[in-house]
C-alpha cells in the first residue's frame, strides 16, 4: 500500500526543512518530493552496514549486537580517558544518553562543531549573538548578506524558504523587495543571485569587518584609500547599504570561521551587527552544517553549562576549547579510546588526529559505512534518525523540531544502542 | 510517614506556629499514617516552597549558558551517587536548578516566559530539571494573531487562540511582556506608553492587555494574566505601572484570585526623570496595592553581585547592553515575540543599584497584605534564586537591613523610605510570601498548604522558632533557610541535612482550556493562512508533542464552567 507522508523533516543540513513529502510503499521509501538534491538522496538512502562487526586480528568480522555492546563497553571501561565524538547527525535524545555515559566513564563529549562553527561559538562567548528565527528574516529582511557561505550549494533551499528569495509579510514580493549582498573570496553560485558581490582577498575578512565598523561608527575618513585591495569608496557604499536597510541579516559560513583570524572574525562580525542596531535593525546567523549540530550544542549546554568540548574526567564538567576539544586531545594523545557516533572524523579531522584515532580502540555507531569504518574496532549499525527513528533536532536558528519515523526497521536506534552500552558498562563495573 | 513534633506554619489553614504532627499517605497529607517517623521536635515546618516567577528553562537560558562559560564555572559540583553534576551560578545547568531549589526547601517552580514556537525546547529543559514540579507560562503579548483579534474586537476568536496556544505550548498561563513592544522591536523600535499604537497593527498595549485579561477570565484559567509592564526598567515608570493596573480594575475574576499578577514589581516602581534623579516610588505602588484588590505582585528583588538578565523585553536588553557595555544576545521570534540576554552585576556602591535593592524590600514591607506579595528575585534577572534566604533574613530583621545599608551608596537613605520602615516580617508572613500566596496566585489548589489531601510537599528547617529571634539572629535564619533539614516532595524525602538523597522526576503542569468548536474552527482557518504565508515551519510540526512531557499534570479550564475531568 502506497502511503504519502506530509510535512516530513529533512535530516540533511541545518535548514531542517519540514515540508517534505515522502511516499512509502511496503515499508520502503519510494519517492521524495519537495527536498533538494542533497536531502533527497539522504532520505532515499544508500547501502547500509548490514550487521555489527568486531575487529579480530585486523579483520572486521560480523558479530551479534550483544557481542558488540559488550566489546564497546569493555573498551570504554578499560580506557582512562575516552572521547565520545560526533553527535551532529543524530537526535538530541541520543546525546542525552551519551552525556550520561560520559559522566559515568569520565569521558569527553565533543561535537563536530569543534571543527566547524566552534570558532563562532567562541565568538559568541566574547560578544553575544544578535539573532532571530529564520521566519523573522523571511518576513522582514530587506537586505540579506551572505558572508563566506554558499547556500546555493550547501543549503540549497535556504534562499527560497528563509532568505533572499522567500516572501513574507513585509516583503510580499520576495526577491524583488530585498537586496542581496555576497561577500566571498570567489564568485560562487550564490554570488550570481546577488545585487552586489564584493570579492575580497582570502584572509582579509577581519580587515573588511573592521573597516565597515569604522564607517558605521562615523570614522570613514580615518580609513586608507584601499583596504586589503578594496577601495574605501566601495566599502562606504556597502556600509551605506547596511545602514539604510530596514532589517538586515548576515548569514556567515566557514569562510569566516576557517580563514585567518577564525573566532576573531566572528567576534568582529558580531560586533558589527551589534553596532548596526544603533542605526537600524540587524541580525546575524551562522550557517550550521549538519542537521542537528545546533541541537548537540543545546543539549550539552543545558546538561553541562557548555556547548562543546566537555570533559567529565574530573566528575564535573570542565570546558577549555584548545585543551578539551577533540583535535587537541587527539594531537596530544590525551585520549586513549574513542566512540564515534553519526560522523566521519577520518574524512574531516586533520591528518595527525586521524592517525592518533587509528592507533586507539574505536567504536563506531552509524547507519552507513564511511572512512572511519576502516579503522574502527567495533562497528554498530543503527537506525537512521528522522527516517527510522523519532527524536528531536534543532534548526540552525535554534528552533526545536520533532523528527518523524517514516518506516520500520530492524536496526536499533542510537538511543537504544547507547542505553545497551551503558547497561553493559554498569554490569562490567559491578562485576569488578 | 509521620512528621512528629514540628512547629508548623500553614497560614492557608489558619495554623501559625503550632506544635503538631503531619501524616503523609500516598504522596498526600492524610489524617493518619504509618511508616517512617521523622523527628522534627521543635523545628520549623512548612509547606514546600513555590516559585511563581523564575527563568529556569528554554532558549534564553541556554543562550545565557552559551554566552557565559565564565558563569558555568561558578558553582561546579561533581556527580554523586544520586546527583548528576552541577554547574553555574546565575545560569545553572538543569540538574543544579532542581537540586538547589530542593535544598532551599522549594518543591515547585514555574518558568515565567516561553514563546509558543519555542516551547518544545522549554519542555526539553523542564524534563531535565529533577525533583521540583514545574510549569511554563506562555507569551501572548506581541503575537500577530492576538493583535489581530484585538483589532477586530473578536473576543471569541481570541479565547480560542489563547486556548489553542496554551495547548500548543503545553503552557500553564498567559504571560504578557512589554505588550506590543516585541512586535515593534522587529524593526528596531518600541512602544513608549500603553496608548502608543503598535506599528502595522493598529492596536495599543492597553487594548492588548485588557483583551487578554478579559479572555483569561472567559477561559476561567487557574492563573490570572501575568504581566511585565511596558517601560519596565526605566526611571519614572511607576506611572505606567499604575496606569496599567487602573485599566484592569473593573474586570471580574472567574476564580478566587487576582485579575492580574504583576511580574517583578521592583523593576517598575521607579521615579525620577533619568538615572541622575532616579528614586524609589515603592511607597506609591504599595499604597495602590493596599487600596485595591485586583492585583498581586512578585518582588524581583535584586541581589548584589552577578546576574544574567533575560527577558522577552528585547528593547530593554538592548538598552542594558548599551548602559552596561556588556555583551548582548538578542533573539526575535517570528510572529510572536522578541527577547534578549545580557550579563549584569549589581554593585553596592552604584547609586541606582542601591535604590533598586531598597525598592524590592520596601514593596514587601509596605504592602500590608502578604497574600499580595511573592518573594522572588526574578531569577536570574535580579540575581539567582539561591539567595532567597538572604531576602528572608532582610525582611525579618531591621537590624540586618541597617547593617546592609551601611555598605551601600548613601542615596539609599535619601531616595527610598527603607531606613524609616520598622516592620519585621514574621514566620507566618514568610510562609505566605514563599508558599501560600504563590500557590494561590497560580491557582495550584494542592500546593502551598498542608491541609488534608494537599500534595505532601514539605520543608523542615534546622531553625527552632520558639528559641530564635529572627530580628537579632538573622545570620542563623539565613543559614537555616539555605539548607533544609528535610525537603519532602510528593511524600518522598529528597533532602536530608541539606544534601540531596533522592531525585525523582517532578510533574509538569499545563492547562487544557475548552472553547466552543465554532470559535476554534474560525480561529484555525485564519491561523492556517499564517502558517502558509508567514511561519517558517508547518502547522503540523508546531505543537509540542506528548513525548516532551513524561509526567504531565493537566488542569482543565474553559469558557463553560467544567467539572474536573480525570
């Protein structure tokens, strides 16, 4: 029987689109409507890890779930300082279990934000975040600025649903009622949709933001004629574009967080937006990547007080990015086992960190095989959150939404897997 | 369980410090009982504390935590066999909130402001707060649908929307913050008075407040409207306060309670034309409360030291950030609200802060009827709730107030009436302000008292009321109230000798109000259009699902008098 499910949430990127239509037939997803190409391929699915596996003499061999849970628990209990990493592409409920597990084994919880918008979070700690929900921008923003981000390729429905091309109450004509400004080091597809594109030299974001702050602060005449290759005249025009907007919104991506200056770039951009509010209305938002990387930060914050890189080795949460963040721990060989859930550090961490990971016992929990599987010692396949399991996720603007279960599965959910590992950890502890 | 020999204060039932036994059976107060005996001979015994206005869960809390890792480092406590780890002082993690309330002898706390669209997040955090019973008030004051109903003067439709909104948010009552201002802030402005029209909506704050108050009574909600005034935090705002209260004088309450509860009155009792001639108008406000009977207040007492201000009054937070040169977070919420978070420090030698401190105490001491006053700090806006024992000691001892005033800026003597106030609050009045009154004001029938059938939420303190003179022994009062000897929640001992011994999951209260179907249908058809055109999420993904309330307690209400449905 063919079943049409409406208003499904897409579990790909931080847009967390909630208007997808999915056709299900005989427990299989047959068709996805309304999603972008990235989301559609995620929901349609691809080859899965078939069974739990344990590495024996260098080879991964199929095992039962019970054996895999027990082996995972043995690794965690015998480790002095285990790392529990990932969390951005699973539910908040899974992370809640993960935090409890970390408390009990004295581990470190870190999320993929640490190698993504981690610098943005540190910027927010310095300056605060002047933001809004995406719907506020849809209804009001007459100026959209994309700085160091390329939603046309990374968040394909962002522009249509929330930003440049969306229509709203005070922006009835959508794109026609808005100006779009793109600031980037290269002409991206997003830049082609812009009213104005400012191409800057790589690594000069900080200078650009500082120059704009000076102009907004009435000190344009103190600027040199040329700021890192951009003329003062052009910067004055851009500052005027911002100041004359009724409601401006800056979306920024890894172009700010991963170029020279890193969190200082974000700190500066947050200050610019804060100051623009003395003249008009302005908000700013990070273009978060994985669909629930925002939620991972939220759960950690209410549980521990900190949004990432939380070390429970002392029995109480301890946070010091640069010390307790995943890459720093790995490069210092300061952790001796790792549980990787819903992420692929082998493809995304610096090489030295991947080498460190490969040398230590690694547990992987994931529906899909990825390069991390190649050196994992215990592999536990899970249900896909938002398709085969319910749960909570937070959109890039911090809005919490409930993921639906669309089809049944034989695979246990991340929550069930983590609970089983926790039960095994407690049993091992009792036996000792 | 039997609590033997305590000196019991249960003012709701006319018991003012009598030695008596209390029996508990199945989590409630009973005529008699067996089982465990708790020896409370000579000790102070009262109902568990009820906090009617506190910011304990939701997006603004996490915003505070994320922007203040410095605060999270304060108050760190490792996990124990019973407790998960604690962090934070002004923005504690969820576990710390539950444990710290319980240690103070509090067993109920209500989150004071949550937007409907973000209520799921609020409930995610409420679920993580152990021990206490809780609920969350729902924001309606800058909501597009509300303002359109008010403009059309369609009270049936507004009632349907409020009922639906409470259900969607699993909310407990109607919260109104700087009405109209949250919408105006969408383009960076504010409303300046209660008669200043909201841009684009052609309604005034006065009309919004009155309409929501009328609908609140039409729906027979357990709590009244819960109001954060316009112009809050500004010098000279006491006139706005009185003008707003006058608007509501003729509205008839549908239950035995107030028509309006004023949130954190201290922040709206200011005289002066600016910060230079800033002064207390607490005596004028208290006189107003003494002469009328339709309003109650909570204090919003400030505590010297760090605070984190967080409110749906976003323009106020913008002003705070500018005045204090502080980091600033703002969060506008589509179609519904705006909000902000700014770290703060209240300083003894800062003239404005010294006067603010006096105002909170003046309000409590000059308002004759303690049933109109709830002791709060508007946690964490005036300071963290863990300082309640400090306020209790101040209210009970003129000597302590004098000692404190010596450490403050001298304007506290000339710009407030506090130095001349002799009143010292007694134990019965403390129990009213921290238990009986907040429970009655919220409409929690089984809380705030120890009558037969009431929830067995009880606190016992290492204070001997027959031997202690709070006027002189205020240090002992503060120490004793800071660590309950026993806190009993729903009949279970959760604190013993100031330590958490059990951490059960509390209940979450919400109100399900019935309205005629035709009103609901009419409202929903116009609401659907809002989702199609303006909201960024689908209507079917909007409501808080059952999964987010593991232990719900539903209070029924509605336009028709309803019998309690079980």
